[in-house]
C-alpha cells in the first residue's frame, strides 16, 4: 500500500517567520517547521515550534501527521543533530 505522496520528495525545514519583530514583544521570534513537496513546491504540513533548537522534536511529530508511505524524506543538518 502506498500513500498519496509516494515517489515524491518531502523536505521538512524550520524557518523564522518574516515580518515578526521579537524584540518589541519581549520574545525570541516565531519559528515554524514546514514539510514541502519539492516537485510541486507545495507545503503539506506545518508545525509551530518554541525555538530553533526544538525543530528536531517537531519534525517527527509533523511527519506522523502526513501520509509519507513510499515518499523520500530529506532533512537538512539542523534536523539530523542530537
């Protein structure tokens, strides 16, 4: 059995939202993790994270929400560290 994204490449990556001024509100910024299908340039999932260092914890949770059976998942260096 294969999923809807079978044969596609999914690229989870964390980003800080543009236009968000963390100093004016006393916080460090708004970070999200996106799961993009590179062939179609479409975001299939998104999760808010509390900081850049929590990206590694958010990636597995995000991938559990998406049907990735048969897909190839490519993670950058930030997502591979311990």
